[in-house]
C-alpha cells in the first residue's frame, strides 16, 4: 500500500474450527495476521476448536504479541472446552486478558 493512503480498519470476528495444531499452524498464522492487519479490533471465536497443541497455543500467543505491537485489539472469545483447559493449565489467561468464557454450544 502506498505511503499516505488511508486505511479503513474494521471490527471483525473470525471463527476457528477443527484442530489448532502443528499441521495447521503456519497457514493459520498467515490467515490470522492478514485479518489482524485489516482490523482495528479482531475477535477470534474459538468455539469450534476441538483440539489444540503447543503449536496452536504459540500461534495465539504470537498473534496477541503482534496485535500489541500493531496497537490493535485482539480478543479470544467463546472458548471451547479444550482451549479453556489448555489456557487454564498453562496459566495464560492473564496474558491474553480476555474473560475465560466457555462456548455455549461447545
């Protein structure tokens, strides 16, 4: 984008589903960073996540750090039971800063 071109940032919601694991980490990171670049405020809906490993958690951590650097808001919402368990087990709730609310349809 040329310098000086105004950017219109939006509020977006992006849903993740399936496995948030090493096999998808690279692609998900690329897609999520693109969403973050185009958003002033990005909510990532985790209600459809049925599995998460350390690579998946690293994607979420890296995305949160990038959002802070870019001065953008990133919110993790509708945590699936497996995401809630992983975040709680590893003590990451304070880092992400969002209320840990389990998805109603998980």
